[in-house]
């Protein structure tokens, strides 16, 4: 007997994946050394003495700092000083002390903390940066600053410092994953796919989109994951166009149900998998199967392009030829990288113009291959699929393994 979604939580004997599957062995110190080494290498490449990191993703990557991440994303209170050489310093610590050399007080970065006199904090923080440069014994006056108020940039420049975008450092550092990071990502994917399996198990007429989404979220939290970047789940008449978040709508027999995990999971790493399911007992229509198989064909074709040395422009040019009727509603990109979140690079479909930048696929990247097929104005028929892969020396290793919907592939 299939339990309803709420009963699955009440009678939970399934959510802790580590109870029946061995967790990976992660050398946390080695992973930290790798990650901080990547940041320092980027600072050296950009000839910057230090960076000020504010993003919760960057705090986790550079110092394994996890506290109040969503709060930090819109009310920044904690930040890091990461030098090219020298100790990492955290300002405004909440909770356990992360992997840093020193803990210091912070200056107001948000209106919540600074109010109408927020600008008064900028000169103080700028002085902190100048003093830190003296502490580490450098005469390099180039600093990278990530996601801050213009008042801080102005204050730093008034002190004779050259300011560059901190994301040039933090984002590029994360592009190539270490073996420990890959192990973290694989575990996050396994947790996500446990949640997907429970969504599939609970899918029956009468269950709501929100109840199904709740199972994905619950599974992530039960395995010490963090959050989902959205609640991307839609069914029936809401599945086309895509990018509609979960609603109280109750699912009916015959509906297609699509979702995208967008999950920052255990260890802070991302599982980004999309599936479209069919709700019985009604049988899939011929049209539902046709559109589903188009999406599956796009994924399969574009997976075949994944290998080191392929440029983003080449990938875009050789990508699956999406039929004209599906182009207007097609997904925003055909491929993108992930690590601790959606990351550089992103490759857009060619029919929307040249990619805004070029680059090269490299071994050690983790990519997601995307497809959404839904003809404009066609109610109730739309299919979202996405696979996550590790780029290897000679191709790719599939990380996502949850099967495609058998009833729609027939």
C-alpha cells in the first residue's frame, strides 16, 4: 500500500540514507587545503593581495563556514579576509569557529545592521583592509571585493587601493573539483535521488504539488543538507510554460509532474537533477510520450558533446537541433556547471544568439545537461529533464542515475 506524502514523514524509517548506504570517506582537511589553495592561486593570477568574501557559498568554500547561510544571502553580517599569503580572518562569527586563523568583530554591511548611517561603516571597514595589508606585510594595493555596497568600494579607493570584482576570484576557484569534492557531490546526488524516489512513490491523484516538494526538502534536511534554490515543481496545466514553483494544486490522473531539485545538499554541495513523472492510473497520451522522448533525445545528444577541449561555442553550435515550435519556451541554457550551487560556465541555446562568453570544457568540471520541451500554448504537455555529470579525461561520468519515466519512453 502506498502511503500518502504526509504519512511518509510521520512514519519515517527511510530518510537517513547513511543507515543503509555507506557514506563517502572525505578528508576534510585535504579538501579545505585544496579549496583555499584554489582561491590563493586565483588571487595570484589576478595579482591581488587579498579578497573580501561575503557570499554564503564563498564562506563555505573558503572556510567551511555554514551558519545562517540564507540569512547571510540577504543580510550579510559575516565576511572573510583571504590573503594571497597569510592567515584567513573571519569577521562577525556566529556558531562554531570555522577553518580560519583569527576571529574579529565585523562592520555593518546591511541596512538591517547599519540603517540610515550604513555608510559610516564603510570607512571603518576600509581601514580594516588597509591595516590587514600591513599585517601580512605586502605593499600590493590591489584587493578583490565580493558583493558589497558602493560605499565600501569608494572608501577603499579613497585609501589608494585598486578594487576588482571578488567573483573573479571566488567563482573561478570553484570550477575544477577535487576528488573529495566529487565524493561530496556524489553523496548529495544520492540523497536527492532518494527524495525523487519518494516523490515517485507518493505520486497519486489528490496529492498536492507542495506535499511532493516537501518530500524532496525533507529528505535533504534529514541528511544534513542545506536548502533548495527554488521550489521548482509543476503539474498538469501548470507544467507549460516551465519555471513555475510548487503550488497547492492537487494532481490529477494523467498529469505530467516535472521538477528540478536545485538542492544544496550534504557537505554544501549541489545536486541538480530534473525529472518529469506521469501520474496514473490513466495511461500517458501519445503526445505526452512524443514530447518526453524529444527531451530525452536532446539530453542524450548533448551528453555526447561533453569532453575536455570542447569550447562553449562548439558545444552550442553542435547541440541538439530543437524543433522550432519548442524554442520560445525552451530552457534558459542547455548546459551549466555546478559545485556548491549553479556555477560558471553556462551555455545558452544557439537559437537565442551567441553565448555571451567562450571558454573550454575541462576535466574536473561538473556539468548539468538541460532540456525543457513544451510548445507555446499547449496546455498540460511539457517535459523537464536534466542530468548531472563529471567531466573526465576522455568524456564524462554520469552522476545522476534515477531512471527516466518508463511509461513515457515506450
